[in-house]
C-alpha cells in the first residue's frame, strides 16, 4: 500500500482502512498461533501498513486543525 494512494482518501475512508487492516492482522496472528501461516512477512507488512495509515490520519487531522485555526 503506497502512501500516495492513501493521501487521496478522506479521514473516514482511512479509518475504515485501519479497521480492515487490524482485522487482517488479527487473522494472521491466529494463523501463526495455529501454525497455518506460511508467509510470516505478512505480519510485519500489515503492522507497517496500519502505522502508515494512522500517520496519514494524524497528518490530515493536524492539517484540518491548522486550517480551522487560521480562519
């Protein structure tokens, strides 16, 4: 998931994306616990994707607050 793609979405869509990624990460953790996970790099990738999306959400909220204070 590229950050340039994420920056085009609004905050509501990004929060839904975080929710979906957290569900996927939980599923991967359960697969690992039951020894069904074959590609362990997926865990790290989803964790990084969650962090990336949360960072962009924070940036957008900060930008909105900055614009609101300027008015």
